[in-house]
C-alpha cells in the first residue's frame, strides 16, 4: 500500500494535555481516516486527536484538527481527488509501426 496524503491541521485546536514527551521530542497522537468519497470541499478524511479506550466508551467528543486529501496513490488507496481536475488515467499504449528501412 502506498500513497501520499496532504493534511492541514489547526494548531490552535491541539489540546496541550494530550502532548507527551518522548525520547526525541514532544508528540501528539493523532488518527487520520481516509474515506472512499471526498466531501464537498475535496477532503477525503479528518485528522483527529487520538482517543483512549475510556474516552471512546464514554463517547467524549472528538477533537478535529483538520482534513486530508490523497494526492497520489499506487492504487491501494481511494483514487486521489485533485480539486476541479478529475484524476487522469494513464495514456493507452500505442504500437509503433516498424517502417525503418533496416
């Protein structure tokens, strides 16, 4: 599975209590979802702050940080959405005629 996903996140929405210190820096656990269909703005999924099992069971409201768009795929991801331009299919192979004199 290969693909390139672009994302924009709202840094002001990051809950500071979810940031933790690791060996090489500070981290924020996030979850990125890739949907089969793009929304009305061409986004293919949300970026949210990861929730613990207890938060999920208690139905705590998710913290949305932004959206993602698939910009390239090898075919395993949903087709990329390039805004107003439909995804282009590879050109059909054309057999060249051998008209060389040698």
